[in-house]
């Protein structure tokens, strides 16, 4: 066994120990920790920016502009982190007040008690804000966390994790509430995938292929998040002016995220009228358009889409357009290409909406609104762990309760089974 | 690709198609199906017994007595199946009346809608009653199911599946609500483990090592069930007469199941008084006792336990006993050897119960009652899918709601994100 293997086992053991402590903190104590984090980050803002500048400088040549933007911290981004911590401290306790209890026929009392999951791990790309965010969400819900961020952010992540661990130490808590894996090789991820005895949940955040790798290889429980090849179907009866606004917002407002639209399906009956207007707006907004044969026949400003396009999440200012014969073909097409994230219909037909919503298998199905609303804050959850594209445990935008489970407590008086 | 691979893909596709249909059945229609199943089984009782007799005859030499009992159907067991179907038809709809809805700050309406999972697979041992039970639970909750039972029961399972499929056909429903895999090689299980595009859940039922194999190798979502290395800790303050009754019931009432007790931890202060009395009762009930060194010193009727004993689920009339210094050692020991199923404390100290329940990480933690109460029917759920030993989605005894998920439906009026 390698040193890395032993190191990660040790982190698992320390995490389990820490999780017993976090699970028993009162909500006041958990919130005190979050506020201490906020103060500690605030006091070290300049230092964090200095350390982050080194990470950014090292990867300026090799990272895409989008990835650079994610890696780079600014005073505003750090202020956002601090505000998020303080806002999180104000949210209700995800462990409180939801216990159910009843008396079994055999006589004993059963309490269904909400409990933290225990030890949660998060594997993510070079986004240092996730380090703070994930640690805070874990502690708010009574969990310990093991973090494994992208290699490009290793200086920033290590520095931030140190700040948080010192804040824990000053409050006389175990520093192991938060542990950061500093080995940024693939091996450390693979060790986490098999840390079954100690990890209660692993949440991967990153590219679709990375998440696929995790889901296929993990022996630990995983929540799939984030892959979003989101479609918008524009029905024959759609309000076409409104449709252009919704499509533009869904594609352009933040193209690098999983709830941005990637594909358009256009009802054949309106394609000739609608596509030229739509394309003018998209091109003006800097969007590259790819299309199927019929689309290009109608408006040659679209380039030919390849087979691969229909399953690609661009996360960029690109969109692919297909003309469909109607609702049924749209549903069939989506069922072949959906990542089960967000799928939208623009229509005036309540009947078509109902059929679309019943037959499309996605976490969020949308009628006449932007796909960008698939978001924990927009939903009013006050926090977001990620967006689950699986059906077990948690689906769609996940609030703090996604980091909880329950246990049954039986209080007996000598009952035996007949 | 093999023919088996193609066959199972095809079953996945058919399952998905069927699941669209099952999801839209009213609760009245789903209950009608269950009652039709009951009538069809009843009409074919004699034939089922004849077919089952062939399975039993073939494996009389090779199966353990316990396994033979599970494989063998009797008129009483078939009457139980029929009664279970009729009782299930009377249970409330797991898809009904739990939808939440609210208005988002941006204006649109969000409906959190309870939906079936879709296509569920169950892999199980040679227990033909599971074929009926699993199919019925799936349909009651609006799902389609793919069944893969043990090879010893293949004639019985095929015959029963045919009866159920014909009943569906007579009601003009798709027979593919229920599909049975007749290939009983390991390959068919491995194909299921990778049927990611079509399976929404796989539930393995069987030995601990089989479930481990499934969890480690599955790319599809899995709920771990059933492994139960359940401990009872007898505290210093326990009512010792009551303790003997609870231990006997926990071990003897049905030793082959996951909620039977497998290990005893005895507080050192009471061991000399308690063990001889306990052992006399256990031996009288036919239980073989294994013990650690201290146990054997106190009562030599226990044989020496090996290291492997402490992690073995006997599922038989065997129990292993260890003397511990007190609550803390009991908790530590359990944390090393628990399968997170059911763990019990016998005590008069509410303080010790609280510490035990907070620190022992199991689906069900029990004070002063039999471990055998970890059961969906005893809990009052009216049905049981299995007993989950994981923390995500469902934990402990699972009722029908474990076979449901939810989706978010957004109803907008042109809203876009700011």
C-alpha cells in the first residue's frame, strides 16, 4: 500500500472522529463557527489575494479564459464568500424540528430522528470559493468534510483551509471538521472513491466525463451533479417574442453553467418564421449556431452540427438547433439525449405542457421560463449543495437537507417479537 | 457484444417504455392490477406447487436446509402471497397528496411532484415469494420492474412471472411492467449492474458478500440492504431477566434474517452473574455460543471465537459473546464491526441510552427491545421493500415511498433570470 493510501485512510478515520463531534454541536455553535470563518476570511483578504495571484500566474498560459475566471479571486468574490457565510448562519437548522415519532403496535416508541450524513467529501475543479462554500454547508448541517480541489488552485485552497482550521482551533474544536487533500494527482481521487468505511457521501463537481468516471468507479455513495445538456422545445403555439427572450437568457446569461440551454428543438410549422429572427438575436449576442439539415436550409447562418454535437454540453456561447415535427418527436429526441437536468417547453398549450412534463424524465421541467432558474437560491432554499441529476436521495437543486439522513430510535420496555 | 448483453439492453428499453405507462396509471388501476395478480395466483395454486416441486427436487441434495425452506412453496405460503397482494391493494397511494408547491421570488410557480423512480431491478436468491412481492411493490408505486432471481427457483419464478404477465395482458396493459431475466449466470447480474441508461434503481438481496460485490461494481444506483451483524450491549444496570428474554427473542425467533442478533457485548461488572444464566437459556434453545477469552473463563460452555467471528453474520443458531469494560468500549467495538443495520442497548440508564444512540451509527438503534423489530410491518409501514443499511435516500425498513422520487415542475410566464 502506498503512503497516499495510508494518508487518505487516516483522513477518513479523523473525519469519522470529527463527525461525531460536529453531529452533536447545537445550531448556535455551528453558526458561531460560520461567523468565525467569515471574520477569519475577512481578516486575511489581502493575503488570500496574494496567494491566489500565484496560482493564477502559474496557469495563465494553460487554462481557458473561463477556467481562469473561476480560479481568480477578487475583493468582490471574497466579499461574496463572507456574505454567504453570514447568510448561511441565518438559515434554519436542517437537523431541527422534523423528527417524527409514533408508537408501534408492539408497544415501543419509534423516533425517526434527522441526523447528519457524517463524513462528506467534495471533489471539484479549480474554484477556490467552493472550498469555503462546501466546508460551510457541511458544518451547518452537522457534517465533517474532506475536500479535494483542482490542482491549479492548490495554493489558494491550502491557504484557505488553513485559515478555516485555525478558526476551528481557536474555538477549541477539532481542526478535522475540515480536511483538505493536497495531493492533486488522480490517485487521490481514486483513493476517495474506495474509502467506503469512512465516507458517507462523495459529491463530484466538474466536467461530465469526470462525473461519469466517478459514478462508474465509486464504491462510496455518490450524488451525481451538474451535467446539463438542457433542451428548449419551442412549440407551434409559443409566444415567439417571449421565446426569443427566454432562449437568449437561457443561453447567454451565464453560458458556463449546467443550467444554461445547449439545444433548441423548433416545431417545423414555425421554423421558417422564427429561426431567422432568433438567429439574428443570438448572433448579436455572440452565440455560435449549429444546426441540423433543415435548420441550415432555413437559415444558412447555422453551421452543420455533427452527431457528437447533440450530446455535447458546450458550456460556452454555442447552441445547436434542430427542427422537429412536433411534441412527440421533441419528447423522443430529449429522451435520447437528456442528462436529466433541466428541460423546457415554450408553448401556449396546457395540454402539451402536461404531456411534456409527464414524459420528460428530468429533475426540473420548465414551462415558459428560462432554464437558468434551476438553482437553489432561485428556488428559495437559501443555499445550494449542487444540482442532482439522479433520482435517489435528492433531485434537482439541493438545499441543506440533502446533507442529512435519519435514523430510527426505538425506546422499549422489554418488548419481544411474536 | 454478446446475445445476453443485447437481450438485457432490450429489456431495459422495454422497461423504460413500460414505466411511462405505469407512472400514469391511477391508484385505482394499480390496485386493480394487484387484485388481478391475487386472483391469478389463486387460480394457479396447484400448478405453482407442482412446478416448485421440480425446483425443490433438483436442489434437495445441494442446498442447506434453510435455503431449501426458502425455495419451497406450500399452500400456506401461497395463501400468504395472495393475502399480501390484497393487503397491498388497500394501502394508500405512495404517489398521492404529498406534492408541495410555492411561488418563486422571480414569479413562476414551482411544484415538487412525487413521481415513481421508473425502472427498478431486484436481484435476489432462490425465494419465489420475492418474485410476487417485488413485482407488486413496484407496480403499487408506479414503477416497472426487472427481476433476476436465484437459479434454483428458475422454474417457479418463470411460471409465476408468466402468470403475472398474462394477468397484465388480460387487463390490456403492457406485459413489460414485469420482466424476468431467465439467464441465471453471474453475467446477467453484471449486465444489470451496468444498465445505466435504463435502470433507475437496483436492489440486491442476498448474502453480505454478494451485496458487497454489487455495491463495488455497480454503475447503476443501488440501495444496500440486509447485511446485519447486529449487536446487543447488556449494560451494568440492565434488567437481567428481561435481558435474557430479549436476547433469546433476538437470536432464536428467526435466526436466518438480518435483524436477528449475532453478537453480545456484556458489561464486565455483571458478566459473572449474568452469563451462566444466559448460557443455560441459549443452550436450551439450541444456540451454539462462541466467546472471547474472558467469556470462556467465566463459563466454559462457550467455544473460543476467532477474529473472523466478530465480523460474521451467522444467520444461524450461533452467537458470539464478548465481555467489555463498559459503554465506551461497547460503542468503540460496535463502530469497528457494525454493518449499520440494528444495534441495541439493554439498560436502565437513560443517559447511557442517549450516548449509545448518538454515537452508534446504525439505521435502527434500540433500547430495551428485541432487534427483530427492525421491520417494515412492525414499524407500521404496511409493506417492506427491504431494510436499507445506507444513509442516502432511504435508511432502515423501507416502505413504498422508497420506490419514489420527485421532480420539479416550473410554470412560468416568460420569466428570465436577472
